[in-house]
C-alpha cells in the first residue's frame, strides 16, 4: 500500500513543481497509476484522508485525457465529503472529467451527477462551493434550468459586497437567469 501511495504522491509533487515553474502541468496517467488511483481512492474516502484525496483530484484535473472510468468515484466524493476545499477540487475536476466528456460525446451529464449537485444545493453551502456549482451549471447551457429554483434560493443578496465568491456567484446567477429567461414564464403581478 505504501508503494501505491508513493507513485501518486510522486506524480502530484511533479505537477506542483511544474506549476511553480509556470510550466505546463498536463500529464498522461499510465495504466499502473490509474490502477493505483482506483485502489487508493475508495480507501481515502472511507478513511477521510483529505490529503490523499487532494493528490488524486490534482492528478485527474491535470490529466491530458478524459477518464470516464473515474466518474463514479468523483460522484461518490461529492456525496461523501463535506470538506469545502475537497468539494471545490472535486467540482473543478468534474468540470473537465464529467461535463467536458459528456459534451464531447454529445450526451447529457449522468443523472447521478445531477442528483449529487442537487443534494449539494439542498445543503448549507460555502460561498466558494456555490460559486463552483454555478460554474458547472454554466457549462450545462440551457439544460441548467432544471436547477433554477435550488440555485435562486442561494442568491447572495447584500452579501455579494463582502465576499468575492458571493460577487462571482451573483454575476454567474445573472448570466444563468438571462439564459433561462426565454424558457421561464413571466411572473404575474
């Protein structure tokens, strides 16, 4: 087990080093590394090893390839982890590994992923997590309308003046509302 972790950690540190040098940090995950991620990820979730999850998510986020074999584990992470930093990293990774893949295949995002986002929206949200959910929904296009009521319930209001995540969320909400407006019946006076 120690050997599995060290390869993941080695690649993670390599990515960090490339980023510090303003280099391109995209990598190819070989079969051995993919296998080790598959073995380590469920254990990290079960034991709530946030540093291990952070490393795994970093690898997936910097992968040159889209990896559908990790979709289930990404969704599991969204459903099981409450740590705000890990949720933000997971949402960022989902943007590429789930939504970009779905778009390239000409498919809708998996329903189980939509349900995970709905569950997050129904919970009490950190401002940064909410902002990242809105970033994902922006990628959905018009089909993001299914989340409309849940999203609007979290509009920052006056808080937008005190926190940059609330300001960004407010801007993203404005964008989404403009996109949804042709499909929403006007409110009656």
